[in-house]
C-alpha cells in the first residue's frame, strides 16, 4: 500500500482526490487548515492533520513526510480577484507553502510531488488550443503565484533531484464545488444566485469562453501522474477538456435572468491543447458540462 499526502485534502479538488485514492487502497494523510476546505469533506478513512503550510516548522513537515511516497499538493488560495485585493496573503498561501512542501519533501526522501498548477499562467494568449510551450503571461497575483510554484517544482527536480510534475488545471467544476465565500467559481456563483432567485451576474459581455474540466477527470490526471513509471523532471501538463463554451452559454444552461455588472481584466478565452497529457500520461477526459449541469440542477432543486 502506498502512503501519500494530500495537502488541501478537505477542499474541492483535494477531497475528491482523497476519496479516489482511498478507493484504490492508498494510505492517505490530509494536511489542511480548513480556510476554504470543509471538515464535512474529510474522508474518515484518511488521517487528518490540521496545519498551516506557510507557518509549520521545517522539522515538523519533514516528520510528516517521512515514509511518504507521493505528495499531491492541491492546497492553495484560489481565485483571481481576491488575489488582487490581498496579494501578500495569497503569496504566503500559494508560494511560501509550496516552497515549504518541496523543501521538506526533498529532505524526507519523498519520491514525487504532484503540483496543482493553473492555466492562468497563460494570461491572454493568442494560441488556441493552447499548448504547454505557449508563452506565459499571468494577469493576476494568483496566476503569477501558481506559475512561480511550477518554476519551483522544476528547479527542485533539476537542482535537488526531487521528481515533480505540474498539472495546469482549466476551470474545474464538479461535486463539492463551493457555493459560499469569496473563492467560489462561476458555476458556484450562478447556482447560489439561482437558488436565491437572483439574476445571474456576468462581468464583461459574457462572450468570454472557458474550457470547463470535470473534477473527476482532474483526479484521474493526478493519479496517472503519480503512477507514471519514469521521472517527470518538473514537466507541465495541460489538464483541460479540450473544448470551451461562453459564460453566456453557461448561464443559459443554469437558467434564469442575467445581469451584466461591468468589466474586469480577464483572458477572453481559455482552451487546452491536452495532447501531451493524453500521449504521455494516458489521460482522456470524460466530463460533459451540459450533461453534468442537468444533473446538478436536479440535485439542487432548481
């Protein structure tokens, strides 16, 4: 039985990953400070340790990682706009924590770190579908911080010999996505507004397009990256569905009235070229946003 750590294992993506790992007979340790994760998401078969990764001592973290085969580093403060408002807080959570994890993993002899990166590293690219070698140009502190995490992973592979891999997620949706707080994403925002019989609020003109990727597909990408037999040496992989739709189209799927609430800086389009993940990792996404939203609406009663 492999022993693994999932940082952020009480969160949206992390908890889905923990459940799948446990169903595949992994021994799982969750590290989470519950700032955005929920205790209700914690699988009772996992060992849960409450901690702040940006504050925990190096020796404590090394002790937690000793005897661990793989670390899935999903912990982060997500969302673009809050990172613009609180760049220092986000930097500690997204950069300092990642450095702490990598350093302790190296000193504890961990075999591989699977890092949850972000497609926000591309910014406003002009290449669609976007391959991994497309220029990076983050438009927010969050996008920059997640990309710095990637660079740290690559450096730790090259300099310290710690095997790492970075998975660039594109607009993840699915079970346990948040409906509350500052960090909920567009589907969570729309669902909550519909539940409250409020208009669905859209920034810009709503024609901006996003590559929505199902959380269970993201989970499978993590597991495939962990199980890959050769060294990955800091490689980055796009984890995106490979198609996209507009925010207006998503609002239509959810249903209800729409209100346009002004402009903000954001990429007009995201669309993953997922050829590399398919070829090297054997990853094939299965999610269908339209079908999932139909079931989601039934579940929520809207």
